[in-house]
C-alpha cells in the first residue's frame, strides 16, 4: 500500500511526493517545513571528511562571487590575504551527513562539498572547532554576528537543493531570524567602517605576496587577481601602488 501511495505521489507532482516520502518514513504530512522533512539528525553511516573532499582552488571562485573581495560575511571583516581565511561550509559537511547525505553516493557527497551555494569565507577563529567557532553547529546552535538573514535563507536553500532533513530546533531558529528580515541579500559592511584583519595576523611581505611580475610595484590588475582590491591607505600593499587621485583608495 505504501508503494502505491508513493507511485501516485510521483504522478501527481513534487509537492505531493515530499509529503508521501515523509509519511513513508514515519513522519506525518504536517511535519514538513518549507518543503523540508522535519526529523531528528540520523548518522546512518560513519562520517569521514575525506568523503566530502573539496579542492583548495574553490576559494578563488568564492572570492570571485564576493565581487573579488576577501570578505567574511559572518563578521563583516575584510582580509588582506587568502592566508587569513578558511573555506567555510554554511551547512557543515557533518551536519549534511546527519541530515540525509550519510546514505548518498560519493559523487553527491563531493558535489555538496564543493558547491558554491554552500561556501563562503571566515576567519579561522570563527570557523574552527578548536577555536570555539561555528565548527559543525547548525542554525539552532550558532548564528553569525552579521548577515543572519542571508545566512538563514542560504541554509534553507542548501537543504532544499540536497533534500536534507531539518530538526525542529533549527527550523524554529531560522523562523525567528527570517521574521525580522526585510531582505536576505548579503550585506557588505562599508570598508571604512568594517573591521579589517590586521596585517600582523600573517607575515606580510606585500611585494612577495602581490607583485607577480617582480617589478617592485603592485598594479590594480595584480591586486584584483589576488582579491585585495579596492586597496585603502591602511593596507600594506598601498605604499607599493600609485594613488592617482590621492583619495587614499586605489583600484576603486
């Protein structure tokens, strides 16, 4: 009988299928939220980060999607170099594993791990477990200081794309956030007002980092290639650049 109901649901369309799948899994039709099945996390198989591998090169694509800025949307921080950031999964890989991907094949796990929809940048202390950061927390356990509306909407979008389940606590937390959101677009803090990662956070040699042709100067083309444009007067690259109009910002 359950198989017949599922077959009828497939014929009737996706919305009915979601409800039928929920019912077949022992979840009542009322326990869906924004098209997601509401269910406790379930680690049906052991988790290994190796199953969710992604190339470091994806960071350049993240920066491109941020308008060629090395920007941490969780804190509104502008970084001077990629070495100061982590690649951050908005829905953590282990969280996705426990929300339905544990039974998926390797191709889908790899697709999830490198999907730009689910990737952003964050400082290590914001991201990593051993620094007390977001780690593998879900939205019921952790929310960013800035861009909560964007974050909440993106969590839902990612879960919908991969047909992940969501637990009641996280659904409630996301609802609380979204009720006060006039927009879910990412907010870029004004560079003059935003916190900037200090140059002392890394061993900065501006010419070694950004002077690609070794001529002792840093061009706007080089600055954009490395994701540090626009370059303000307080940036270590500024002294090696030509501020044509003298306004304290290069490569606007």
